C-alpha cells in the first residue's frame, strides 16, 4: 500500500538544490515512487494520504562521524585541547562497562533520530556491532565499526585488535539483509597506531570489501607527533603506507596542506568535518573550501557528546559556515547551500551510500525529515534553505521517516518503548 505525503514544501536537495513549494511524495515499499507538484497528481484508490499542512520536508541528515558509546559522561570534561581533554576523561571512559556502553548508545541514537539524523557513521573501541543493533531497533541507518589502536602508544590503552575484526564480522552476519546496517574497519589515528597495525587493518578492510576509517590531522600537536616519529605529516604518512584509498573516511583533516589535499582527492577519500568539536577542543578550522574545491567529498559530523555536548547537525551546518567565513574574512567562503550539501548528499557520498540516500528523488530510499518551519514573509526556496541552516534546530523536527517508515513523530518513537529505555537509564544511574 502506497502512502502519499502531500501539501508539503519539499527541499529535495542534490547539487541543484531542487525545491517543490507545494509538493507531494509517494512512498511505496520503502522508496520514493513519485515526487512532484501536488496538483499534478490525483490520489489513487487505496493510498494512505498524509496532509502535512505546508510543513517543510528535507532529506534525512547524515552524521559522518560520531561516538555514540561515549554519551554517558557528557559535560565531564569541557576544557583543554585534544590531548588535555582526553586525559581528563580517562578516569570516566576507562571504567565503562558493557551496560554503560549499551545505554550510552541508546542515548545517542535516540538523540540523533529526534534531531532529524537518519544515518550515522559511528566509531567504537569495543562492541563493533552495538551501534548497528540499537540503530536498527530504532529504525535508523548506520555505518559502524571499531577503531583499532596500539596499546603501547595509548595511555592506559588496552588492545582491541584483532577482537574488533571478529566483532565486526559477527555484526555483519547478525545484520545481514536488514537494509539499514553497513560497516567499516578502522584505526584510531596515525599517532595511536603503529604503521604495521594501520596496514593490517586496511588489508582486513579490503579483504571484507569495507571502507577504512580513521581520525587524521585533527590537531597541530598530532602533526608534530607524527612528524617526529615518522618524518612525515599525518596524511603523507597514511599515503606512504598505502592506506588511503577509494571510500576511505577521514575524520577532521584540520591540519592539511595543499599537497595533502591533492593526495586525498587522488585517493578518492572523503572527509568528515566536525566544526563544533574542532572548536571546542581548540583544534583549529579545517580548510573546507579548499578540500571541496579539490573534489574531496566533505560530510558533517558531530563527534561525541564529550567533545561537542550535543548531536545536532543543524548546529554543525551553521557553525561550519560561520567558521569558514571567520577564518577567511570572506562572506562567500561557504553558503547555506554548501552546508546543506555537506549535511545531506555530500555526507552520503562520504559514506558511500549516495546511490540510496542523501537526496529526495524517485527510486531512492524514502528517508526524510518533516520540519515545522514558518517565515513571516512566506516560504520560498531561498528562505527555506536559509532557515534550515541558520534558524532551524531539533525543536522544529516533527517527523522522521526512514526507508518509508515513520520512526519518530510528535516527540515519540514508534518502533520501541522509549519510556522503558529511559527508565532503565534512570535506574542504572540512580536518578529519581
């Protein structure tokens, strides 16, 4: 049975940023069967019709870098640069149990979906399949896995390789065919992994046909560490080891030089840009305009609630624009349309999922968000795109549809008992 969402202002996205001011979307078997002006199509017998009352519909937002399992200790360490901040959090994160990891993941997935995020790339250290398990229960898409590290290079580190490989294989088998879950194999960073481990993880990813993910060039101190150890900058180092490649997902890439940007472009790698996290940890401002001009796909990420405090891609879109303009003193350095691209179809490209998600068009998966946006002068394409980036937030999300199924509507999740999950969290941590 088809469902028709009608009387909607549709921002379909894509490079053309197509808008349909009085539009309708027909959903059948989880996909968009038809989309266009509502007046050009008569209702068909047997269809379920949903009148959206003029609300805005946009593609589901895509979070290209997150750490859902670290949601428990939000606000426990809010100062310092990357390395100072990480050291201050070690007493909290090093004592987390499997139950803590599970409930943290529930917190993250619920927050993301309620904020209009329909797909996320989540990076764990342990429990590579946990995020996909929770996300699938909620009805959300995920690209998930664990980042290997070399314990001899990480303070208080414990080995998680090759256990992460086995966990990923088990998760792939458990979620096979669900249509919502994809996986990667990754390494934490050039400074927390030996060259041998980086090569081994990349080879394992290639063997399984999975993308390779890593944090890279996040801070100036990281560049100094890698230079001292290997005589090369982080991206140069990864390139020399042969671990950059088509579909690689690199988080941050703040401290990259023009020749390194060229390496990323030539390799076919993508970048997950985390402007709020980079700002909070005083890491710097990534050269997003240069990366995109070179043909490197750039998506937006929230990072964890430890380095961000919220999982809000509306905020990331706005801050991404503001930081690029601040750094360059150029009011045209990044536009609302650029931010929308990174939050939707360009993010899908980073995750290798742009054939299915990221834009609204016939044949693609029906992943979209319904926003209650109003404007005193009325809704036009320019005003809608401006409002999504500069004025809207999670408070405007009224409904989230993933694979044609409503998973969140009017503050309630539809696929599980949210009250039971929240009660478990309160009971676990002694809250009244």
